């Protein structure tokens, strides 16, 4: 199987769903409309000539200042055909939500929870979208580019005395 075969299959069946196509380091990257996200993923999984049955990775990206601001990136692997593809879908800042792939690919469950927890991209239809890395009472999503930093200076050997003098444990 090659990238052109995969591209022909997707364009033949979902021409309106494809927003962009690129080839990066030999892997085919396909950017999709949000409305077609699950249907296209199901097609890639179930189509006998493709059979991308393994969701290797799912992550979110924050492109602060770009529209759409967020993007969900999925790497699918066809073990049968020894081929990989990358699917992408955008989510605007006002509505950072993408349909869940957890019911199609069990490996998406944890990865969607992690993406929601750290970036705030929610997944419609996810069976249990709750915090997985941050404490339950944590406010915000720490991997967003506009998330406030702690702004605490790090102690090194050259400034350790000055930093430690300002810490509560240093006072007597």
C-alpha cells in the first residue's frame, strides 16, 4: 500500500471532508472537517483495502493565535498493510470539542482524557471524560499556551542563597 492509494480511497468516498493533505517524512497527513471525523476514522478502520486497526497516538496541539486554535492529531497504523497515516482535525477556541474515537479505538480512551485534562479539548461521546493526570480540583489546563506560569525563580548554585532566603522553610 502507498500514500496515493490511501489518498484516492479517501477522496473518492469523502471528498468534502478533506480540508488538506500533506506528506511529511513519508507519512500521509490528512486534515478533516470536524463533522466527518468519526465517520472517516471508521472508514479507515473497517475498509478491507485499508484496515487501519491500531490507533497508535492521539494528542492535542495548541496553536495560540491561529484559527482554529486547537488541533487533535491521530496516528493510525495498518498492521496488515504495514502503513501509517496521520489524521488531524481542528477545534476553535470558542468550542474546543471533537467527537470521541474511544468507541472505535480503545486506545483513544486514555489519550483523549489526557488531551482534555492538559489542553481542555473535550471529546463528545467519550465514556468517562475526567481528569487523569491533574488533581480533580485543579483549575485550568496547564499545557495551553496562555496558561499562567508559576513565575518562581529556579534555584541554582549561583543564586541558591538568595532564593532560599525568600522561602518559608529558610526563616527561623
